[in-house]
C-alpha cells in the first residue's frame, strides 16, 4: 500500500527518497494526479513541491483539507521563500504534522523529515559512497543536465535581450520561471552554490525595469552555474565535460567562428548553441536565412566559420536557398555544411547534398548526437 504521495517532486529527488526511506511511494506529476492519489490514500505522508501545477500546491492543500480521511495527513512542503509560502504553510497546518523546507532543499534533510513523519529509521549512508552518486546513476544525471542546459539557455537569451534592448515581458517572465526551477533542481543535486546563483538570477528577472548592467550580471551568473554543473562530483564516475570559461570570447559579426548555426527556433537554437559552447567551441547563432546570406556570402562577408549548420525550414529565405547562394559565392569551398530538417520529403537530403552539404540531419535530433556530428565535421 502506498504510504507517500510525492506531488511535483523532481525525479532525481523522488528516486533518492525511495532509495533512502524504503516505503511504497507514488509520484504525482500534476495537482490533478496528486488529488486522485490522495482520494484513494490509506494514510501516510504527502511531499508537495511548489512548482506543482494543474492545480497548484496551495489549491491541492486547500482541497485536501476538506477531506475528513486526510485530517491526520503529514505534509512536507518544499517551498521557495517569499510570496505564497505563508499561504501554502498555513494550508498545510490545517492537516496533520506540517513541515516546510525552503529551496535549495537538501535531499538528505528531506529524507530525514519524511522518515520521522512515517516513524521509520533511515539506514546509515555508506561512507564509501559519495553522497551525490545515487543521483548521478541510471541516466538521471544525463536527463538533468539536458533540462538544466535548456533552462540556462533561456536565462542567457533574456540577458542578451536586455543587453540589446529588446527584452519582452513574455521572455522575462519565462526566464524568471526557468531560474526558479533551476534554484530547486540544482539544490536537489547538491549543487547548492549553483542554486544560490539561480536565486540571484530570479531576483534580477523580477525587476520591473532591467538595465544593461543587469545583462552582464545575468551572463556572469549563467556562466557560473554552467561551470558548477559540469564540475563532476568526486567519486561520481561522471565524464569530465569542458566548461565554457569566462575568458572565452563571444563571437561577433567581425569574428571567425568554429560553428555558425542558422536556426529560427529559439529554444532549439539556444540549446544547440549552449551545448557546443560547453565543449569549448565558438558559436555564432543567426535566426534567419537572409541575415546569414549577408553575413556569410556576397562580395564582403563579415562572418566565416569552419562548419555551417543550417535548418532547411527557415522562414523567408529557406535553408536550401541559403545553401545555394553560399555555394555560388564559394563559401562551401572553405566551410563544411550540415543541413537539418523535420521534413519527410525524401528528395530533401538528396538536394542538400547536391548543393554541397556534407550531411543531412533529420529532426528531432538529440543534443549528444548533434554535438558529436558537428565535432566530426570540425575534426575533418
């Protein structure tokens, strides 16, 4: 019988709790799933994370408090300090034993609180095993890194928009949410320094008016979080990944680049750019074919690269038209080109290679496969 419902708790933390506490647990990724689990609950504890949505943590606790069979339910809330935490805490107090832990949450502290609520004894942590090891096995670390890199890319995109004076309210709010999630997830993995940096980034992104110097602060924070993420914990067995150093220049239109990425999808472009930069490569990302044609081709190109990665499905001047123009200008004689597309048109790969592309990459494309293929071209 399930004794614990984990509502909105990140997978790595849930795996850690299951391993440490050793009682039946049910993971509820949404508020609706949490309420459904509690409806058939036989008693025990609820661990609820403030990132829970559909409905929110506060709404779940409000609804749970009206169910007589849950009156003695022990609740542990994992909250971000600030607005809303008092409300969630007061709602939890209506039930049984209420406990609040603030981000960054220490997984071992959470395990101790849960064990106490259930009246079970935690086994001792083996001294020969690094405290981070369990969280970095079974593919959890790789999935965590992928999600974290995507979130860091959104925060960095917002910083660059502030610097360029084009930040939108939508992007600012999105980046704020991603920084909030980073604060919790980095803390879950024991990367508390990175978690504190994410909190600082979130505070900056909450400002009503952001100035250019805030962009510099955000970029420094994202660099620091990246280096924190890729500093493999001792004894974890993780492969070392070269971090992007603070001294590495960000390519401008007057510089050469290792890779020029032409991709109009913001999330995908930011993810691919970040993945390559983490490997130490200089990357210039352009979002439309016409700008790429002007920068890379013509009589006076302002940008060159060893490898071009072009999305075939660009708006305006599409990827194949761009490639055709670059081939005419002789660019493909000194640069290798990769073409990406989610199109099922069987003629597309043939046409891309006929124009001079060395390879065609079908989407969806996993980040490790993408970086491996680009690095093969860089080494060629």
